[in-house]
C-alpha cells in the first residue's frame, strides 16, 4: 500500500535531525519531493567518478563509503539509519571520490534528485535550509571521524610524535 509506506517514512523523518524544526506538513512536503529506492547487499548506490545528481537518506540498512587506493578498497565511513549520503558531490558538483555501497539486503533510502531539490529550494526554502544544515552536520561528522583515524595512524607510525 503506498499510503502505508508514506506513513512509515513520515514517522521515520519525524525522529531525524533533519526534520527537528519541521512541522508534520513540511515533512510531508519533503516526502512529496523524494522517492523511495531499495538496494540489495553490496549494490552500488553511487560510484567513483560520477557527479552526484541526488542526495540519499538511509531509512533501513547501512551504506559504506569506500575509497580505492593503490588497488585496495578502504572503508572511510558508514551511513546508518538516519544518515545522509551523497551530499559532497551533490553540492560541489565534482566527481565522487568514493563508492557508496549498500551493506544489507533491503537497504531502503529516500532519494532527492537535483531537479526536485531545485524546486524545493524555490518553493519551500525553509525545508531546503534544513537539508543544507543536515548536510553540514553529516560532512562534519565524516571529517571528524576521518581526522581521528589519521591522527591514530600518525601516532602509530611516528610513535606519538607529529611531524
């Protein structure tokens, strides 16, 4: 039933940072601009080299951010339930430097295309501002996580001394 999914997504979004300051009507408006997409385990959601044409929000499952380096694949981050993915390339319009892969069967995402975001930005600027804030918070969390990993690696390599 389409209505049943909509109610579930509305309830899901009501409890997310993205929608903290939004009314139920604004949350429904946001959903009207999005679509739900599903992925099987290990499916590529977005790939290295693509320019992001959509933002994604994890409803169920998890997604990994994978970096290809010297023939090896390194996980640099994860997006769990409630997380936003794809925002860096979406906003800066540069090719993706990571591959985004689903980690669970039936990974459910909400997808906001660039076209719909542009409409949302004009028709409902308050909702668009909330999206931008959520993107900043998501990118900040990723940056902090990667920074901590680099600092730990440096301590290991240099014996606690930074160069």
